[in-house]
C-alpha cells in the first residue's frame, strides 16, 4: 500500500512526521508532498530521512535549468500509484483550494489528478475553523466523499481555546487504515499471497580469531526492503540475515533467522529451501573464509599472512537443488555490468539476476537508494535510481511473469 502524505503549512506540520512513521510501522509506503509554506515549519530533509523517499516540494523540478518531462508529469505518476491522498495538517487554505479545484502547486494538482480516496486532517485557529467559508468548503468536500478527520477542541498554538486542534495521531492513522482496507482493488496489491519467499540479506562474517573477522559493507537494507515488500504483498517471508546494521522490519508474516558466517547462512538457507516457492538472494556473501581460525587473539608482530579458502556458492547449490522454485540472484559488479551479470545468470542457473553497480556513490552498499538492471531470460528491466523500497517492488513484479512460464505449484 502506498499513500501520498500532503503536508500543508500550519504549526502542526511537525506532527506529520509522526504520522508518516506510524503509517510506515503499519506497512504503508509514504510519499511526502509538501507545500511551500509547510517548508517554513519543517524541512523536507526530516521527511526524506524518515521515509527513505524523495520529498516532493515543487510542481517542476528546480534541479536543472529546464524542467525535464519526468518532473513535469510526476504528479500523474504519483496520482496513479497511490492508494490514498492524506493531508496532515490541512490548513484552511488547502481545504479552500481542494473545494474549488485550484491546482497551483504539486499537492493541489495531485488532488485533482488522483482518483484515490482523499483524507484530510484539518488544523487551524478556532475562528478560521468556524468561519462560514471554511465550513462551506468542508461541506463541499464531504459531499464529494473526502474523509475529514475532525479536529479536537482545546488550547491552540495561537493562544486561543476552541475547535481546530489537529486530531490525535491514532485517530488519523486509524482513519487512513480504514480507508485503505475498504478501497476497492486493494487486494490486487496482495499479489504474492500463497508464496513463501526466502530472502537473504546483509553481510557474512568470517572469523580470523576470537575478536577479528573479514566482512563487507552490506547494511542489509536491500534485503530487508525485499522482505518487507514481500510481506506487504501477502507472502510468507523467511528472512535469513547476516549481522546487518539496518533496522529489521517488524511484520507478522516475517520469520527471521540470524546467521553470522557463510557456512551458517548456507545451512539456514538449505534448511528452509523446501518451504520456499521463491528465493531472492540479496546477501553479500563472503567468498572466502580463513583456513585456520586462531583459537586465541593473534598478537601484534611482523607481517601476517592469512590463508583463505573459497566458500561454497550457496546460490549455485540452491539452483542445483531447486524443484519448482523461482530463484533470483544479485550480482554486485563494478565493471562490465551486463556481461558479468549475464554470466552469473547462466552459470548459477537463475531465473533472474539483479545487477547492482556497486562502484557508484549513493547507491548499492549501505545506502537508502539503489539503481539496478534486472535480467531474465526474456529481457531486461532497468530500474533508475530510486528508494530500495521501490527497487524491491520492481524485483517482486518479476515473480508473476516468471511464474507464468512455470508449471503450476505443487
Ligand atoms: O545490504 P545493502 O547495504 O543494502 O547493499 C545491498 C547489496 C549491494 C549488498 C545488494 O544489492 C547486492 O548486490 N547483493 C549481492 C552481493 C554479492 O554477494 O554479489 P556477488 O556478485 O558477489 O554474488 C552473486 C550472488 O551469489 C548473490 O546473490 C550472492 O548472494 C550469491 N552468493 C555469493 C557468494 C557465495 N559464496 N554464495 C552466494 O550465494
């Protein structure tokens, strides 16, 4: 489920950050859209850090000299991708604009362009709330099916007492969840019900001695995003994770196995494999382990040589043992991306491979964003730089076409 969270310019704008977090905790993807005046109260960066998504602040991107076509039609793509437009806080101004169909910025344009349900949580001074114009605008919006989360009464930021205080967080979140659940077609997004998806994430650690190890920069974010998106789309998820730094998603249909070394990851994955209908291997698995792990801490001295032995290739073993499972691997590459990715697709007998350019700053290892090319035997899908959450969904979109080429599941 994805919503656009519109933030308009009122003193309660900071509360929208808490609403974003609470919705994310319930498995909702949040795309924040801010009006110009909202940015006087809270900075877009706060929302970007919280949601891991770009915050939309302008109708036209101001990054380059000329706005590009992508930014010019972004309101249409956002309008089509959301399950609800939620505005917190909704000022008297935004209610008036919505009621009169004005579209002079991204949020108001999105409001006209979307067919998704609209939920507004008004907050303003008591006299503005009681003003006949505001009440008439609310009437108009109600008549159009807009959900109004009524404000509470009490002490207002302007020093007055009365109606106009933003409703409690829980009331807003409950209203959103209620609307999302009754939305016709909502079930269409739960396209992975019946699948059991085995996801690996994070790095592995190969011990050198009791205090040292060899590892890599994987944070687990990519694998966790896949696990979370799979669970949101209705799959049962078996997540095998190395010692990652990212926050583990907390979802009911997610079962987590923690491992440390490649050997432990191999045992866990092969043990769970018979239950899986799909395997997605985003983990950055160590290719080598230390031949003789020192029993005691190695003392500092002259040059030290460690003898490394290759680890088993877990992905290759999965592909060799699979029955009817769809197996999707990753390829972390720094050069000849497509050629190297295609080689791994073939040599590991995969159904698809996600090629990740790990030489670029800001994507890949330990970042919130990514850009990948997904190769299948039928073609390639390029996913331009976006959030790892979005990349995860684009990877999961491959399951249904890959399944179509398969005999029915047992
Ligand atoms: O965790 P993040 O910080 O979010 O970073 C994400 C990522 C960059 C780690 C991820 O997007 C990624 O690219 N993962 C694959 C890393 C990797 O090990 O790539 P590889 O090209 O070395 O391995 C190819 C595939 O074989 C991978 O699916 C890997 O899980 C698997 N493999 C590798 C070695 C091994 N011994 N056994 C394996 O199963």
